[in-house]
C-alpha cells in the first residue's frame, strides 16, 4: 500500500458514452476503499484553473445511464505548454490530490504521460472514445454504443429503401480509422463500406454498385467513414455516382455528433464499471503510467506509451465477412 | 349498401411510418366485412402493370410494427398521362376491383382525384406522409414517428454538447413546410428553428446565437428544415456563422431518410388502424373522393380536393412557445 | 394584469414522462414574462415543509428529455388535514409565492381545489398522469410516452412468439381505466384486451383464444389492465387458461413501473411546453382554479372541479377497431 | 476440400436476437462459396417432417435487424427417440443435404451431437441463446441484446423511483444461471442482484436494503434472476420484505419474454455474421462436431461435447464490481 489518499478524476477530449459510468465507478471505488475523490471539471483546462469538486458516493447517483460527461470535457492548448502543466500541478498539490484517473483518448493520454514524466505524478488512463483506436484494449468505452446508434439509424433508412434505384450514402465518424464504419456496416448490412485504411478508388465503387443491382437488390446502403478518401467528401462522391449512374438517385445522411451521445449500452456501462475499479485499485497498489483495457473479457493494464503509439489495425477477417455478406 | 365486392389498396409517393399498419387495417377490415382485398404493388406503377395480389387477414400478420411498406411505393410518371390511367383502369376492371384506398400524400391524392373524375371509380385516401402538410387532418400518418426519430437523434447530440462554444446545426425534412422542424425543435429544446415559412435573415440568427451565449448557454442546437432559405444550404450557413463568430465551432448533422423509417409510434399505429377501418367502411357506404382524417380525436372525412388544395399553416402559437422556451 | 409576482410549481402524485418538460416550461415562461418562479420539492409535502428553491431559466437546462421529475413527487397525507394545508399556506406566503401550478392527476387537483377554496389562493393544474383519465383534455401528459413504452415491449415479445401454441399475457397499468390497455393493445396488435370497464367473463376469453387459433394464428398476445376483473389477477387467469387449454403454454409479463418512466415522446414534450406557457399566462391574467388541457390540438382551460369529477369514457369506436383488427 | 454440396441450417430451442443474422450469414456464405443452402423450419421438428426450403442470397434480405427467427423454432420430443432421428436423417438424405448448421443452445447441441454419432453426419453449432451459459464462447448470440433490453427497462423504472421508501424488484431471465442478472444489474446500477449461483439468504437482503437506505438512497432496485432461490418467487420475496420493512413499498416488474426479442444489437449482428461464415467454412473444410465461438475477439472452434458439458461460471470479479458500485 502506498500513500495515495486523494484521487482526481476527469474526462478529456471528445466525449463518449460510458464516460459518466466510468466517473461513477472511480468515485464509488474511492468511497469503497476510503480514499477521497475529487472531480476535475473540463479536463486539463479545469486542472489549470483549479476547477475541482469533492465527490462522494451519492454525487454520482443516476448518471450511469447518461450520455455525455457530468465533469464536462474540453480540449486544452495551455496544457501543451510547460507553464500550463506547472499551473495544473500546483493546483493538484494545493488540493492534496496524489494521483489522477484520466478518461479520454490518444491526445489525453499523451498529456498524462508527459505530466507523469515531468512531475512524477501517478496517472492511470481509461480509454474513452468511440473510435476504438487505442492499442491495449479490444474495446474502448463508447464504441459499442456508437455502433448501436449507427445501426439503428441505418435500420430506419433501410425501411424506406423500398423504391427502385435508390442509393443511400451514410457518413459515420472516423477521421483516421474505419472501425465504426466497418463494424456498423456489417451490423447494418451495408452493401459497401468506405474506410480511410483502404482506398480502392471510385471506379470500384461504381462496379460494385452495378453488381449489386444486377444481383437483384433494389437499393443499396453505402457507409462512408468521415476520413475516407474515395471522394473529396460524401457530397462530391454522391455527384460522381449520380453522373455515372443516371438512373440512380443518391440520398445522403451525415450522422454527426449523435454518434458521441446517447445512453450507453449495457456493455459500455459494465466495461466502465470494471475499468474504474481497476484504475483506482491500480493507483492504490502504487502503479502508474498505465492504461486500463479489456482483453479476452479480462481487465488488463498496458503501459500508457504503448497505448498511444500502437494503433489498432483494421480487421481483415471482418472486411472479408463484409464482402461475403454483401453478395 | 352498394355493390363493392373487391377493394384495392396501395401506398404511393414517399413512404412514412404507419403505412404498413394502414395496409393491415384495410386488409383486415375487408376480411371482417367479408369483401375481398387486393394489394397493388408500387402504387400507380403497379396498377398500370397489373401487379396485384389478393390479401387475407393472415397476409398482414406482424407488420403493424414495421416501417416502410410491404406493398412498396413508387412515383409514377406514366400515371400522369391519360394512356397510363386507362391501362390502370383496365387492369383494375379485369381484376374485378371496384374501389381503392390510396395511402399517400398530396401528389398521390391528385392522381386519385383525376382517376375518379375520369372513370367514376370510387377512391378514398389515407394521408400517409411525415410532412403533416395535408388539410383535413390534424396529423398525417408518420408525422408523430418522425418527430420522435428527430428528437431522439438530437437528444444524443445534446449529450455531447458539453464543451464550450459549440453549435450544432441539424437538418430535418421539410422542403415546403416546417412542421417537423418546429415540433421537433420544441420537443428537442432547440435554441433556433429555421423553417421555410419564415425567413428572418441570417443576421437575426447571429444575434440570437449571441444572445443565447450571453444568457449562459454553453452550446446551442439549431434545427434547419430542408427547405429553409436562411442560407443557401446548411453547409453554407455553417460557414457564414463560423466566419462571423470565430469562437464558434459548428457541427452539422443531416438526418435524411432515417426520418421516413423506423417502427411507427403507438399513436401512428392506432391512427392507421382507425383510418383503415373508416376508409373501407366509407367505400362500402357508397362514399367516394374523400380523405380520412383525424380532428379532435375523431375520425372524419374531407373532400379529397380540399385536402389537396388546402395546406396546413404553421402554428403561430407554437412558434411563440418555441421563442419562450429558448429564453 | 394582476399582482402575481412569484409563482410556485410542483409535481404531485405518481410521476409521468413529460413532467420535467412541464416544469421547464413553467420556469422559462416565468423568466420570459419576468415573474419569479419557485420550485417546490416533493409536492404538497414539500409545501408543508417549506422545501422551496428559486428557479431561473438555466436551472432547467437539459431536462426536457428526462423522465421522472427533478422536483420529486410524493403523496402527502398531511395535506388532507386543515392543519397541513395551513402550514403549506403559511410557507407560501412567507416565501412570497402568489400562485402555483400543480402538475399531477386527480388527487393532486382535488388538493389544489380545496386549497384554493380555503385560502383564495390562485392555482392552475397541468394534467400529468399516464392514465389519461382526466376530463377536459384529450391527452394527459405522459400517456403518449407510456403507450410507446408498452408497444415497444410487446413488439419484442411478439418477435419470440414464433413457436406454436404459445400465449403471452402482458399486464399494463390502469387500476380503474383501460386507456393504456386499449390503445397500446391496438398499437401492439394484441388479440385480446382486458380492461376494467368491460368484464365479459373468462369463458369469452377462452372462446376468443380458440377462434384465434382456428383462424391460423400460432400465437396470441393478451393485454390485461391492472384493474381488470376477468381473473383475480393475471397469474390466476394464466392458470385458468392453461387448465382449460392444455395445449397452450402461457407466459406472463408484468411491465410495472417502466411505464411511468423513460424519455418523453416528442408529443409529450411539445404538449408540456404548450401547457406550461398557458398555465403561467393564465395565472398572470388573473385566472384560477382551472386545468390546462388540449382539445382539437388547441390548448384550452377547464374548471378544475370538472376535470376531477368527470372521467373520460372508454372509446367505443376504438374497442370496435380492436375487434376488427384481431380478426 | 470435401464433398459437401448442400448445407442445411435451422434454429432450435428458445429463440434469441441475432438468430436471423446468423441464418443470413450461413445462407450468404453458402451462396458466396457456391454451395446450396436449405432452410429447415422449426428445428428438429421440421427436420423430421421434411419442412425444407432452398435459400438463396436474396431470400435473407432485410432480416439482419429482425428479432425472432424466420425459420421458426420449436422444441421437439420426437427427436429424442431413435425413430425420430432416423426420419430426420432420411429426410436430409432424400433432400441431398450433406451437413447442417444448428443455431441454438445446450439442448439443441446435444441433439446434434447424438445425431452426428449415429449417422456420421457433419454438424456445426452456433450458440444462440440469451443465457450466455455455453462453454467455448465468451458471448452467446443474443446475450448482448438481452442485456440492453433489461437495462433500458430498468432505466425507465429508475426514472420514477423519485419518491421515498420505494423498492423495485425486477425479475429477469435465468433459470440456472445469473449472467443476465449480474451484467444487467451492474449496467443498470442495481443495489442488489439475486442469482441462482449464490443464495445468501433473505436476512442478508434485508440488511443490505437497510444499509442502502441509511447511506442516503431514497430508492433501490433489486434484480432477481428467475431461478434465484432467495424467496420462493419474486412475489413471495416482496411480501417478506414488506412484512419486515413496513415503511417500504415494493413494486414488482416481471420482464418476461421481451428479453428474447427485439432488434439485435450491432454486436450480436456482427457476431452472428462472423460465426455464420466460420460455420460454413469449417464444414467445407471437412470439420464436424464443433461449435463456433468467440474468444478474445477471435472466432474459434470448440468440440461440441465440451460446449455442452462445460458451463460458464459466474464472474467473481463482476460480483465484486457490483458490490463496490452499490456502496
């Protein structure tokens, strides 16, 4: 047992469903293990401004099912400077905070790692992002919920896809990675899935749509990840397809930020609860500079610098499954 | 009692949630009243092609909760010609169909009215459209469901609206009318609602957003009906706001066709069931050229030409409610 | 204009979805019209205990989509005594509250009416109950949401009703009235709907189930309102049917309080918003002892004693629609 | 490569969400790999009756998002006899079916294993059950969806849990295993979770509820697995608690078969798609008597007799997480 008596917790970067469940878990595990817990508002920004609030077991009642984050989130330029981090450190020390749990993604972890190096301050990360692009965990917090949000939206679109010769293009999140597009695409039964990791060209898309039509499908759904480069953007791609396929009428949906919100799925809530327990326990065991993850349904720890450097690869097997399913 | 022995039913134009429930109701009411019922596929197109199928009570099992339409829908140019309508009429007569129930919107009713005038063929309309722009009924079939779809999407967006200085623009359906935008906007607690019926100019939008921010709101949601003319389109409007409001980050969602699909709400299912009964009974009572509607929770009939000509006005009281709510 | 400067608002009795939206509307309308608004916690109980809190426009942010009530609700025996009401009155006067808006049902309105008579204190009611059993409004706040909750549950049950010879009994709320059962029953496509207003006997249920089976249905869903007297309770009824129908396997669901919760439907949110505006405006116009309701899509006022005495009748047309649909 | 040219597929036992997605995957993988696929209706019953239907890629359009099973399911006594199985075998041979994929649980796999032993007929199983009680796979098909259904129901119940001194007992599925209760309990933030694997006695429940109240919780939710033996049943347990806790008002929900239905989650759809591909490919590679499962996010194979004999244990870590969370 080490000397940790007061743990800070905050959310940082783009929010994701399950962040509140993770906050609740950290707070309640602290209460259970009789260490104090301090909520830090708006991530590193609030750390720099000293925007802290003590949190007891009852302060996180009825949030497990809420999207967003009660601690707010923000991106913070100032924390990228040595001066900013020094202010943050001074505030933490002044408040008697001995360690923190950061819930966020890549960028948030980088900040935590640098902070740890500079001040030898114990930090543990919980991967909260819908993008599922963190190494060291099979699933990030919020990914499962985002997938359900996307397939529910596409299910509704498919209902109306009864007329002939209609194509639906649906843009989903994923600037650098196609995990949402690929998984939700398989889940929604999409005919085509366009992801940043693979750019097979616009001609191939046309061919595929042609084949799809010849195989007797009266309508098709194409999932386009935000960061896909098949077209300049989804609207330009729509124009290209309509120009080359005059009998097709292409309709576009841009799902946007609804993918980041919504009540978390049971999976994300359970994952958040498990991760929060592990994060606090690890800090109390004197561990630091680690990220909590899930692998083979076990909660594990990964050095935070590996979580940052590594990037999950797109799943080749799932691409193949998608190809087979869209026959 | 008149001589109607066989009733055709079809869906036409853009589909809407509740169309299947209406088909089911027409089919089962026919079965109950011991007249035959024939499903006509793909609207007027199927009528011209003779794409008919007898439907019994069991053929509509388990569809009340399904979005879309099992009879498919289509828009049909050929029915706008005398020749097309003659073919359709010949097919109906050949199949022994004495009357039909058309489930659709404005354009579909116009077709039915002309057909009735030319061939003295009994027709009754059921207003199936998410736009709620039909005179003679307080609610069209599908409007209630579409509103729920929109507010659920915006609820998720609002969850993530925790960071400062963020604006969300959400495009909803409504080329000519703002009923979806206004009702869903009030239901979702939108700060601004831009509809085709009112164009107060882009400057007013900026002012309102400024006021909203000054009143302590950290984020705002703006609903933009498809047909709104405040900007050229939602992306151009985004650029305008960002140009004039440099500290704002505007995110866009285009909900698109998910608004036309989805499992119908209980209200739409009950409405469809009641309308289907009334449609069949009215035909059997010798009535024709009417649209079934709901007013003051009673099922009523309106001459179909009034339903077409009239257009529901935007609700001034609701605009005022919206203004008050977004204080 | 009269002298009302400070309005209290509270929720009372069983809660219903949309109560938060109504609170928000009352609070924001007060802010808009520049009168103060005081939230009273736990209904009449909090009034007696002086559990008050000033509410400004921002204090009701992000609640329009939440089930339950942020002001809590309670049933209060003490308010039934003269002494209790005197305490409540003294607290209101001490806090400078000139009038109140009560959001609740029958019992809550009776309390308000007596209070008004005793102290000549201005009161307006908003009908918040899922039961839809208030005279003077076509729909009570929460009814629409509760119906959607029930049909969504039954839709899932129906999915699994694929094996032969299986009956599902589903108990829904409604101790004295069958509005939920009847509407959700039609919406869910139930084969039988048992309501307190009609007791046709257990034999008729057996016959109907037999007919249903003979007509080719492999499974049937029976909705049973809580207050139905066909059996002693739903489990006794299950035993009776299984005894008389040995080849049937009856499965029971008791939906319970999930019907009172959940995010309100768009309809309930809009209704709540409109009712709240009208309630505050009416008080400011010097009106009192009235209930806000909706009729023919217009917000209207009804003397509160009529709302209490009258009870909505079960809709005979809808019973007929249900009979036809379950052919 | 072996000689398999025609593969049968069926669902058996209690249905679960994702079965349709699995059927679709088997059918489309067959189409993709150019082997024939035959749908067998109503499980072993249909096999005995020869209720077969050829299935092509288009015959499984638009089912990935549907609960239930388009091939129907049944329990079949006759297949437990040698004569029944002989009939089934004769029918398969007569139809030219070389192998089958069975989607179901424990009992269905036992049938398949015996059938394989008797007739040396190639069989592969896909674990379709909401109970998650199959060895050789971290998740069974439908478990994830069932968990979401339960937590959504309890979320609604929690909304209304605003009054003091109210307890909610919610019965969930699980006759022999508590996986649904435990996971959904953690996901829903339940205060107590009663499962068949642990019977700590009724006294401990009382104590826990007392502690919960003393810790400041105004309401509590208790999840009770069907097979829990703390009380004789949930209603008897309710009476016991009310007798010993006179100031508590206990409300009961019995969720029942809604847990088996509903549109599958994205996770279950992707899992089903992956499993179906693996099942067909394994048969074509000459493998037999195996069950497809998922472990560490990889699709793996387990001897079907191990899948049957083994039973997943309740997760001690998760019980601990639950204890910590309900502080």
